[in-house]
C-alpha cells in the first residue's frame, strides 16, 4: 500500500481569493488511478498560512480547505489536514524593532519563560484554527498526530512550532527556540514518523538545534518551508524537502510536491507538480528528470539502519553500463585574464589555492555550475571550505562567528554535512 502526502507551504493569505478555481486546478494532480494508493490524502502545510495572524485570514483559509475536502470526497477521496505555524502565524503588529536583541538576551541569560508565554498568546488565532483540524491539541510546541489508514496501517506525524521568537527581521537566524523538555520527550521508538516544521534547523539557537536535528534524523523524512524555493536535503540530519511558496491569487507559477510513500517496499517517490498554461490546471511532471526515487530511508525493523538515497539523475548509462556522472566529467577550456589557458582540473585547483579569490564566469549552459560543484567536492575531500558571499548574505552575519559561517554555508549549499568541514583561521 502506498500513502499520498501532499506538501504545500507559505500561502500568506491576506485577502479573499477564488479558492474554487484554485482547488479545481489542483484536483486532477491529486487523484491517482492506482489501486495501490490509499484513498486517504494527507495534506501537509508547513507554515505561513496567513499574512499577519488575523482571524479573518484564517476564515478564508478554512473555506479553501473545506472546499478542497468536499471536492475530494466527491471523487472518493478522504482528506486529512496537518499544519504547523510560521513566522507570519504569530502576531508581531505591536513588536518593537529591538525584539531580536531582547530575544538574544533572554536566550543568553536563560530567562525564557515569560517571553515564550507571551509568544504563545500572540498565536491564539492560529491555535484556534489548528485545533479545528486536530493539530496542536496536545501541546503547543511539539504536537504528535497519528493518522490511521486501516486497522493495521498508520503514520505518525510530529508537528513542530518553530514560530516562537520570530522577529521583524527577515533573517532572524539563531534566535528561534523550542524548550528542550518538549523536544527530548518526543518518542520515536518503533514508529514511522514524518516531521513538519516551518523553519529548518539552522534558524535555531544552539541550545535546541541539536535536539531538532536529532528529531529530523530520526524521522522518515521532514518537510519545511519559509525559504520560498524547492530543494532536497540529505545530510547526517536526515532527509528533508523544502517547497516553494503558494500564491493562490495568481497560481500560474505555483508548484508543489506529492510524495508516494511505500513502507512495505521501503520507497519514497517524489512527484513535482506545476501549473500548465495550456491545460489550465496543475499537472504532475512524470518525466524521469522530475522524479526521484529514494530507497532504504525507512527505519523499518532495523533500528540501526542508516538513511541513504540515490538520485536517479546522478548517473547515466553508456553502452548499457551504469556510470556515475562524476566519472565522465569533462573539463572545460578556461581562459585567464592574461589570455593564457587552464586545460585540466589539477591546474585549476592549484591556481585557486594560489590566488585564494577567483571569479569563474561563463555563458548560461557553459558548465560553470557543474564546474563549481566539482571544485566544491574536491576541496571537501581535502578538508577545506569554499564559501560564496554576496550582498544578500550580509543579514546572516551575527556576533557568533561559528553561527555566521554556518548561516552563510547553508544559504549557498543547503544543509549538507557542514560538520564534516574544518575552518582554518
């Protein structure tokens, strides 16, 4: 049996929208003609449901979910809704501009109780809405929810509230916090758990970041939002999926993911969904390049098994033989500013080590991105770190040097085994 899990995030609902058209455009993508897929669809919404935590905004969102549920029921499907809050699901309307400093001071002095209590009160509209869908009914930090598909089959979901300690700053990294007693009390023993959260691990203070990373690592996989892009994260911290923001008022550029989870055969299939202007609806991208198959990521009966996966497009076939793409990497001809050339990869790496700062430029499709990845992997093996910094990264610099490096690293490469690197000062 396969289970269908739909991931949507970052709606930022502020005003009424034509949810009828939006749902009808989605409908065909959600309904599979496959008897192996359970009729229950699990909709996971990872935060920023609305723009400013106003009750009227949640009323609009509720109408959208109810209409989606009705349309699916008309097609023989059942909808289960799971949701977590984001930084827009906490009322920050009366917050002063020095809030980030106050949060940092509270964390450093371990004086958190009053601030956490106040933040939860600022999320009352979200919790009232979430309770309608049986979310965060047990506690307001780390809520657990079991969905039973049959008498014998069920999935467990962990819903993390990462919105506490949000600020008015766009990049308020290092200051999000969940009390450790709520994180360490989460029980994953003999459970198939999927974790939902809005902010990923690098947004948290170090006092609870390790606990959150352990939770993600212990999950089958985790889903999150906030960054408004699509990406996949496979690290020592587990397997995670980030999705793009949804704009339901102009959804022609929207995209989302559907996951088909097959626990018995230990597989997870990700299908990316995009709007087709010709079909005038969302369609599943069935091309090989758009589908990833993940194997051996589930714990199943072996508690010591490790999460691992292989992307389908990380290898190719030559003369019917499977070949890693890295084995057939072709080095491009590089012209230096003095009109001399670099013709092989070893010469290039020596040149970079000598110059320290190098600009690599080329036309679209010329292979610069592939070359940068090759350079990155090469320096990784020698315990060196490459860090690309631009003006967008300035907001990520904090008074904590180690965290600043982590933040800059994440923005360039994602959450990809940062701990395997060493930084030489």
